[in-house]
């Protein structure tokens, strides 16, 4: 496999020797690269995902904790570079009605959590975290499902801007980041996942998802490598 050792180290201890041989023998993990026109997707970078940021006295049952706050700090640097280079930036917000009526089948799997620190519309938890607050020119839209593509205007925006590569940040790695990445490659976009700009509530889910994404769907890269590649294309 050709991905940098620093990235593959995130999941190598999860693999057996047989696993590594199978990855190599099946020719998984080829590099996709960044194409001619990239966009950055910031998936659900909301307060409910990262937990308390200012001592507020509410519960955050879905927080990724310190890992989430570190991911948003790294994402902020990537977004700053992206804006400087003229890269289009799209934000998603996942939120549900206060009565849970729009949760669909997901409510069969998970309860509606009635707290200001969760993703209920109108709450502090549903707001985008200040660390990565959108700026004029960025586009923000609400999604109701894990993938940023399902039931949203994202595909149309990407087509309009001639995008061939999506750089995925945000959370969670094993849920909405993964679902968005799978849909993106299914729509024939190049996919790059910023390893230090995505987050998860569970370390094993985070690392396993990164392995699967890098093996099958796109390139997992560190944000500084992504910035260098974007600068090179400009």
C-alpha cells in the first residue's frame, strides 16, 4: 500500500498479518489524489458533537469530547487555507424536530434525547460550533439522514461549481462522514478524508472507519498534506 506510514499507523494495530496480506494482494488502497476542482465538506460540526465549550450547564450525550474539539481546531486551519485558495465550503447540520417526528427509521434504533445539548432544532446543541463558524460565501444546509447527499441540494451545488473532489471533515467518522464519503464515491467524486479533522465517540469506530475509507473509497490524509496538495494545484 502506498499511503503514508503516519496515516496507516492509525489502524495498523487493528490488523493481523493475514489482514495486511489480503489488503495488499487484493490491491486495495490505491491513491485517488486531489483532482482539478475540490470542495470542503464540513459534516455536522455542531455543539452536540463536541460537548461543553464554555461551561454551559447542559448535558451532551452524543459528544465526541476532547477528540472532537481537537478535530475542529484542525479543521479550522484547513478551512482557513481553503478560503484563501478559493475552495468552496459546504456545511451540514443534522437536527431533528422537538417531537422527533422527522427522525424516520432512525428513531427505531435510537431514542429522542430531550436535552439542550443534543441535536434538537432550536437548541444550543444544534448550532454550529464557534471553532468552525461559517463565513460569508460558505453554504450551510440541514440534513436529516447520515449522508450529506440524501435529500439535500449538495449534488447540485457541486455540479454547478464543477467539483471533482470532496474533502470530508467533521463527524462522526463511522457514521455521517462514512455515509457521505460512500455516497460521494458512488457519484464518482474523488474522496479525501482529513484524518485529523474528523471525530468519533469511540476510538475503535474512528480508526476502523478510517481504515475502511482508505482501503475502499478514497484517500485518508493529514490536513497539512491536503493543504500542500491544494496549494500545488493553484
